[in-house]
C-alpha cells in the first residue's frame, strides 16, 4: 500500500443476499467515501427479494455482479474480487455500512508492509442506534506480525468482514477462497491466511457500523448447539487453510493448535453441553475442555482480571454438574438466557475485567 496516498485506488466489494432493506444504506456509504479513488463492486448472490432493483438504481456508479445461482459468502467474495481493480480492497457485508472517512483512514494508516488492515465498528440495531463497539474496546487488537499467535493458538484479535481491508497483492496470493469450506464465514479464511504474507495494521477508531439483527448468520437465532458446531467446523477449515499456507513458507502448524484457543474451546464446550449426541469431536470431555480453556485463557492478551474471570468460567463449566454447567454456559453465550440480576451485573463485570 504505497504511492501518493490520496491517489491509491481502492475497491469496496459488497456481498449481498436478500438484504434489500439494508442495501441502499450500504451502497451509499461506499459511494460517499471522502477518498477520491474508490470503485464499488456489488455482488448479488441470487437474491429473491428486491435487491437487484436496488443495485440497478445506481446505474454506472457501481459495478454489478449478478450471480445466476446462490454460491455463498466465499463465492461472492471471489466473484467481487475478480471484477475489482483497487490496490486496497475492502469487503463489506450488505447489512453493514462504512463511515465517509473509512477508506482514507485505512490508506493513511497502512504502509508497504501491510497485508491486512482492521478497524473497530459501532454495533447498531435495526434503527441504527449505536449499542456497542465491536470488537469491545477492552479487547486490544493484535497487530504487526501476528504469526506467532496464529501458529500457537490459531487465532488473534481481529474483527468481522466489514472491519477489514487487504492489499491486493496479498489477495492474489490467497484467493480464490475455497467455496465449499467457506460458504459462510469467508472473512475467517481471509484473516487466517493473509498474515502469512505480511503485517497487520490495526486502527482503534470506529470506521463503520456492524448491524445486529435477527437474520445475521452469526446469531443462529439462539440455537446454541447448531451455532457451536458450525463454528467448530469453521475453525477446522481455517486451520487446514492455514496449515497449507504456512507450509508454503516453511512454517509448521501444531496438531493441537485449537486446544490452545479459548474461543474455540468455548464453542467445543457449548456443543458438548447443549447436544452431546451431535458433538463433532468424540473424545471430548467437559473436564478436559474446561481445564484446557482455563490454561489458554491465562495466555490471552487481556487484563489479569479478565483472564482470571474467564478461567474461572471455564473451570465452572468443566467441573459443575451437567445441569448447572449448562446454565453457566448459556448465561455467558446467550444474553437473553440470563436472570435479570446477572443481566444487570454483566455490564459491571465487563467493565471490571476490561
């Protein structure tokens, strides 16, 4: 990401499927960037609502990619990238939107060693009211060379699709995204393998909005076990992709990498507790996962109080009787399941462990 920064060409690739009600706000935010050299590519993944009418209303101001068949997240990203030309590439989910300074702020922050930029997003509801920040401000971004973290635990502190941008040369090295493995969660592939090729630049400012609503894929409509199983398999796909990319540059990914990742272990516990008969890892036990989670949490990049609190949570889920363990687990992962007193205390706890 070099040259006179005001002239660096950028592409914003919008991936849309049946989000007509959000799409106008998203496209407008991409077109209204204060950076002078931005193209907007809109990929419609065979929507059945009015999305294509919204896209056509913008005429030549956008590059439309209207797919005849639904292919999923990765296929939309691959299609959009093939139609783009920018040196810096943003991926934007159609239910989210960027602030006018997003592109210019990212380009100003990056240099020739940057392969991936990441920034925080305001969390907004369906009425566009700001309800939170993602990632939460108490969780510091990882940046620079994040490969030690990736090779040790398969994860580092990053963000979701709409808070990411990539150097085009990096994307040319790692695309196409495997479309079967990443039909959903294609951003997980990108943030896992892009750091193999360079450095991550982190921006603590909120440069856009991440809309939370009932149709988000990541919400799974409260179906805890189903969501956990999907995230477990998604992590396995990410690690397979990372192993392949790392091997190309002479690095080795440990076989037990996922057992050092608190986020992954949390999902393993959720799947095992919520629906043991369909849990995908036969040898798992609550005690082993809880103990591994506590140990992994103590190595997180977070305050000592936060690490101690999460370690205690892991041990509770691992050691308590089944019924109590399920309750403790759901109270953390599903806000609506918390008793009122815990819901009231959750904000205090979050601040105290930040």
